[in-house]
C-alpha cells in the first residue's frame, strides 16, 4: 500500500514538473499517437521562419540575452497544422561583437531555443543565424598616411563624424525582421 502511495505521489510530482517547465524528452518519441493524443513530427532540417520581437543591436545586446518573436507562417507537416502562425518563440544571443570595441566587423549570432505551441513549451535545437556588419574603417591618420601630429589634428576635427560612421557599422536586427532557423534535431508537437 505504501508503494502504491509513493508511485501516485511521484506521478503527481512528475505531472506538475512537466506543466511548469519546458519539456522535450517525451516529445521525441517517434509515434503519431500517444495516450490518445496526436502528434505532428517536424524533421531535422525543417525551416522555422520567425519575426523578431525586439531590437537586437551589437552595440548594446549581451551574449546570453533572451530574444523573443513569433512564428511568421503556419508550419504544416503531413497535412496537419503543427505550429500556427503567431506562435510565441524564444531564443538567445550566442555571440556578439561590437564594431566600436573590436577591430574588424561587428557580429550578432542568435539561435532559437523554445516554441510555445498549444500551451506547451517545447525545447528545440536549431542552427544559428548570424548577421555581420561591414569592416571597421581605419582612423583618419591611417587613411591619409600622415604623421601622428597631423592625424591627431584631423581626428580632433572629424572625430564625431568618425564615431557616427562606426555606429552605422553596428549590426541590428530590428523588430519584425524575418529570420529563418532550421531544426537540427526532430521535434514532435502535440496537435490535439
């Protein structure tokens, strides 16, 4: 009797844990029907187009920061609506390089980590999307190949314009931009 109570208590604990956090392990079972529910299976390589929900800027965003968005178009698999347009998604910034801080070009790399489909939070593994800026220009003195004193004078005169030019080289992904992610692992989505 005590064993039965322990099993029932654990089953209730597992059910509560599943509903309070993203859960993906059970969704990888390759079956189209489990416990009376139907599942759509999204294969590895499947595109997921999302619209970014906030501005991501290489000058201000930090590695590990969360990004939000929505699925841009219905995802239909085997004639079943697996993921409807407007489904919330989230991801993270995995690399960022600020043009003003690093010699060379700015860079912003993001990945999709979760989809919130039909009330379920599903962990997903996707490829990474990167956007790079133009290479940072040399200083005025380096461009004109003049002595340090003339370069300092010219940088003093044109410094603000040079800083504005560097700001223009930052990478930005504005809200509403369309980004294509591809699944690197298959995912199953409960559709009813």
